[in-house]
C-alpha cells in the first residue's frame, strides 16, 4: 500500500509502488478504451473476452485499494 511505503524512508520502494499502480491503472484504462471501441463498432463477439480481462484488471486494482469497512 502507498501509505506504508510513504511513511518509510525508502524512495525506491515508493517509486516502484507508484510505477506498479500507474501500470495497473493504464492497463485498465486501455481495456475500457478497447471496450468503448468495440461497442461503437458493434463488435459484441469480442466483448466477453475483453470483459474477463477488464474484470481481472479491476480486481487487481481493488486489491490495492480495499474498501473501508
């Protein structure tokens, strides 16, 4: 989590954490852009696989930022 890395004195750890999170968000945004393109084109057949990929990416992000109880 970012909070634990930010409070440490390890700038390399913070950089790695941020790079990992940026990569995960970019991947998810890319999937959303592909989904939008497929919907515009009416390419319904490819959506199921794309939605599975998007679900995995979203779960990865959710693990990084769990909801507060």
